[in-house]
């Protein structure tokens, strides 16, 4: 009877963990970048407002 190769299974679990962590890191970076960009987009300077020109 053949022995089970536990190191192969462990390596598979480690690769899966790394992929999950990388996806989580990318998600956090995307969220952080979106938070930084949103305030700039929401409040563009308006030259149509006569009060702002005074």
C-alpha cells in the first residue's frame, strides 16, 4: 500500500492560503483607493455659482 504524501497536501493548502491572502490584500487596496478618489469626484469646483466668484 502506498503512503499518503502529506507534504503535497500541505503545499496545496499553503498555495490556497496565499491566493486568498493576495485577493484580500488587493480588495483592501482597491477599497482604499476608491475612498481616496471619491471625495475629489463628489466636489468638483463649479464656475457656474455666482456666489463663489465674489
